[in-house]
C-alpha cells in the first residue's frame, strides 16, 4: 500500500494528465471560483467611499449613491465588452492576449504587467479586508492582523494547490452564503426604512464638523477609490478554459450573473447605508456599523461578519486562478521563466500559485496588514488593462470583420473610452497616495520581461539545429582527465569506466599534503592499471586553481585542438545530511568547470561518475 507523503496529505495525490478535462467546472462552481474578488469588493469599496466622503460631513456622504451609480454604469459597460472578448477569444488569456495580438508587444506587456500586479494586490487587499471584518467583530484581535492574514494566505494557497475542481466546490459555500446574508441585510434595511422611515447623516453627524467642503477633486478621488469594486470583473475572460463545454457560452452566462449580483449588492448596500445612516465606532467598518444598527450584537451580526470574512478570504482565489494563467501565457511567449508554464501534480499551475502567494505575503508584511494603506495601489493597473484590452478588441473587429463588426466595435470602443477616462481619474487622484509605486513597478516588470525574452531568444539562436550539418566536423579521439582525491573503490570504478570510452586516460592528483603523495603514488602503481598519474603541486593548499591550470597546459600541448574531457568520480552518501561531513571536492571542481567560460574557443565536456554509498 502506498504511504502518502506530507505533500500528498496537504494537496492530494498526483492526477494523470488525461483527467484535465474532468477538472473543468460547470457555471455555478466556476462563478463561485471566479467571482469572489468582484463580489467581495463591496466590502472595501463601500469603506473607501465612506472614508473619502465623510471628511465633508453629511454633505459629502450625500454623493455616495450618485458615485455608486457611476461605478455600476462602468460595470455594465465592462460586462458587455468582456462578453464580446470571451466569444472572440474562447481559449482565454483575457486582456494580455487581446492587447498583444491587436496592439503589439509593448501594449501587451504593459497589460500583462498591470494584470499581474493587480492580482497580487487583489490577494493582499482581500485578505487584509477580511481580517478587518474579523477585527470589527473581535477588536482584541486587531494587534495580530498581520499573522492572521498570513495564516489565511497559507490556507488559501494549500486549497488552490489541491486543484480547481476541489477549489470551485469549496468556494461555492462562502460565496453563496455571502450573497444570502447581504440579501438579508439589504432586505432588513429596506423593511426598516418602510416601517420607521429613513434616517440621515445630518442628525448623525450634527456634533462632528466637516473637515473640508465638497469639491470636484473630493468626488473624483472618492470615485477612484470606489472603482476598486470593479477589480476582478475580467477574471472570467482570463479563465474561459476552466469552464465545461461549451466554454464561451458558460463563461458569458457567468459574467452576466456576476454583473447582476454586483449591481444588486453594491447599490443595495450603498442605498441602505444612505437611508439608515450608521456610524462606525473606532476601527469598525461601515458594513459592520450597518449590520450593528440593523441587528444589534447578536448572532445575525456575527453571521454577516463571518460571511464577509469568508468571501474576502476566498476572494484571493480569483488571483490564484488568474495570476498563474496569465503568468503561464507570458512564460509561454518567453517573457517569464518557463517553469511557470508547467502544470503541477494536481493539474494546476502550482509554480505560479506559489509565486503569487510569496508576493502577496510580502505586501501584507510591508503594509502591516492595513487595507486602507494598500487601496491607493489598487485599481490603477486593472483599469489600464481594461482600457488596452477594449482598444485591442476594437482593432480586432476592424481587422477581422464578420457579422455585426461595426456594432461590436462601438461597444468595445465605448468600453475603452469609459475605462480610459476612469483610468485617468484614478491615476491622477491616486498618484501621490501611492499610484506612482504601481507605475514604477510596471516599468520594472516591463524591463524584466524584455531581459528574459532576450535571454530566451539568445539561447534559441545558439541551440537551433538550422544549418547544423554544415558546422559538424568529425570529432577527434577522446582524451580523459581523471582527478583523484586519493585511491579508493569509487576512483577504481571510475577508472574502469574511463577505459570503456578511450585508452587516452590521465589521472591527476593535486598535492595539498606532501606527506600523502608517496602513499597515493604507491597505491596508484598497484591499482592504476598502467594509467599515468600526474602530481600537481599546490604550495598554497588550493585544489581548484592548480587543477584548472594543469588542464589549460594540457590543452595547449594537444595536437588535435580538442579540450580534454574531465571524468569526475563522486561518492554519494546514503543520507542527505551526511554530505555536510565531507569536503565535496568533486562538486567544487564541477562547479568551477560548469561556470568557467569557453577556453581556447571551445567548451570542455564533463562526465560525472557517481558512486552511491550505503552509509
């Protein structure tokens, strides 16, 4: 019976490749896996709108609902626009693929950088906002928010490493619980307004003077903060391939459901907050204050807070679905390390998930788990990606034509214009708050993409077999050099192997301790099978440099111009920790030879001969 390793216990047993098709999701489970980011954003978007407008008192808070209407208008435009992207690009890839194919490499890479940064921020913001919901209910946990965020990040990482089918199934519970709980909150709020009549911030804030007046700058700044509600809308178009067939039809259906749910939840909560006029206490969130005012501090209040915590916890799942897929596409195109294209044991891009988790952890630690500190970095990248993607779709319809291409161009053109204007507003109003950091990071990522791409192109040009038959020349006879640390069984076995390759073998002993030289010479005379032994003096007790110098002199004297091949005898201890008890001479020689540049215009071959020990 197979004994399961710790890795298998945590993420499950490996899955066969042919099971990839069975790991795809139906619409309800895919919606649960891909929607938490967008749905949960009402928690921090509501909070940011409230924090932005309360500085102007009741007069400022009166603009909350109009601002939310403008954000929902953007949402509807995005839903129509991305529905067309899904049909045009059923293989997925989303904004990066669209921008690259239609606008060129530069816009494509800028879009890719923006998306990757947005996914990392989504994971960090979702987790820290979830902890904020938890600490609103249990204030005594506030001092431990970084640790709690990191523990939650670890749990969501392990869950995603288990595979998309298990993830989609488990995500359905908190997603639909969250929808149900906030439907009750909105319903209870409207019922209270019908029975008792609306409240008002005029009364609530009577004793608190406004810190500023309502200005266009304040409204635009708050709109920019509230646009964080739209992050995650593109996730479905990025991951069309996770749906069961017909993929495009199911993906569009999920996108429409997402847009409808977001509209109802976002407008519903903003509207009820306006009518009920709750006031947070201390670090409490506005949604916690609303629930407190409606239900008191009983079980219903804690139920809503727990559902908020859970949806924000799993909202990071959108990043764990989107980030690895976008990263794998960029890696396939040669702009990120190839390891990101590899499917792991559970048929997910596990390397991409681990990279995302590491970067999100760094953000959580750097910003001390503070959602409000992270928000200024948010949404800039995603709206830039929105804009470039929709502009790319306009070019796509114009180039490819097809039925209804003019109307499709108009829809995507409207999307590009609306998101472009929103991007300008967000970038300008948030620049000094931290958006400049995202601009710098995107430029650094773009530079990194280019460096990696040049590296892969250079390797491809050197490894190409095009024209190889013209360059191949007959190889001269093999000359082997066998460095020996002494005379033991591993060395003798390596020597016998050398004789199967060539008769031209030379053993080399670097003389670090002259007292040992006579012993080595005598034993080699007995066991060396007639192979010459070169003694290389080392007055400074160095091993590597004298050996390399000997090789250079040997190659200079060679008539055929061929570099000698080095055969390295290396014994391998039975346990990994036992390596620490040995000098690792063979490893040091191999390292020096591997990373030594070409000598005399040629590359030196190296043969490793392992001798495995039982102890």
